[in-house]
C-alpha cells in the first residue's frame, strides 16, 4: 500500500522525535508508505545521525517525488539552548500539529500521527486556550462530534478498545458534565471504530459511573437518569450495546472478547485498565475527525529525553493503526 503518513514531532525537548525516528526505522521496511516528519529539521537530522537510525531524510519538495522519508519545518529553526518545555519548542510543536492537520484536510496526507506535547509548556508559550491535541485538532477541522479512543493489546494479543464519554476534566465535574448526548456519541463512534477496523461485529459495553453501576440507585442515580436511557436509545436504533455495567468487571469481560469496545464515563475509568494490560502498546485514536489521527499513549518524558533509551513501542503501534485505517479507507 502506498500513501503518505505525516508525523508531527511534538515537543522536541521530549522523546517525540526519538520515538518517531525509531518507529519509522522499524516499520518502514514493512510497507511502501512515504513519511513526512513535521517539526524542527535541525533537531531531527542531528538525532537521526546520533541514534544511528540513518533514515535517508530529504527536505520535502512536494508529493510527486520518488523518495520516502521527508521533513518539513513549519516554524523557524530552533537555535541556542533548549531546556525541557521551553516556549520555542512548545510553539514549534503547535505549528507542526497545525501544519499536519491542514495537510490532511487538503488530502495531502492519508493520516497524521502526533508525537507527545506538554500542555503546560504550550500554555506558557502563549496558547492559553490549549486543552490538548484532540481538542485542538477537532477545532481546527470544525469537528464537533469527536471522542477519544484508547486501544491496545496484552501479551496474548487480547485487545481493549475504550472510548471516553468525557475527557480531561476533574473527577468532581464528571457527574454534571456527563450527558445523554455524550454517551450516545461515544457509543456511536465506538461502534463505527469497530467497523473502520473491519471487525466482524461491533458489540459495545457501557460502564456505569458509580460503583456496581449504582446498585439500582442506592448510591447515585446517573445510571438510571442518564446512562441507561442513552443505552436504550442506541439499542432501539439497532446498535449492539449493553449497559450500564459495573466498571470493576466490564473490562475483564471485554478482554475475554465479550465486547469489541467499551465506553467509559471518565478518563481514568477507561485508561487505568487499558494501561494495565497495554502500557507499551497503547494508542490514542481520535474518533470523528474528517481525517485519521493517532498518537502514542504516553507523554513527553522530559526526564529521559536525549538519552536514546525511549521505548518506541507505542509510537510503532500508532503508526500501524494509522496505516491500517488508511489502507481500509483506500
């Protein structure tokens, strides 16, 4: 399969460029895709030499050329000392993210894989409204019906696929921010994700919010007033969906193959079990965008950046998923 995969390098003072280079070096021999690295070219080329990945990187002249590994810097070259999370690196990360998304929207790239950024650094650099890459890309694309899905497999190749009804909010805010509409959207997008993955079915399990799914309203009524009605609505529309189910057992059943995807009510409810079984292979996939976007499920890891020891497994998984989805769409 031929096509273009864009990779935004994220915060170059973190491990993003390192895992990107390592992942592409490991994966490129398995496909015929062309790769476009977006970010500071000086940092990328120096690291390519120092790591020994030795990818034949070239400046990007356009999509009609014969090479496979290109780079493009959407912002001015970074010079001088670059401490972890410095404003220049954070601003460059946002520029690369924006450039990659626009190329996807123009049809120049088949998918965008985004390396980690640091939200606090980006806000300090002047982007005060920045919430996260998912929200940034959704706004840029004009996509209002998006959700985050995290997926990965254990050492027995058993998969968890978890869509989130709410993300990146405080735990005390979840009950008031959790709506029937958000749960319906997460169920719809989770089922569509199963179809995009060409799975033989799209059976979705939906978590309750409270322990033991509230035990009939004994402690909390969100299962009765919000989650249950959303599930019934979607079941009435023909979706293969079950819930609300106790959050302490549903992931066990999903790992055994009883569900193809799970909808969690809040971030850590879904991410804790996913990372317990797939810490190194977890991938973030933004559902509902008009283009494919995946990313590794880890942060900038400033503490090990520059040492050459970063594990590229999650980035490799993000690349594989992007290529799989791009191939299915083609």
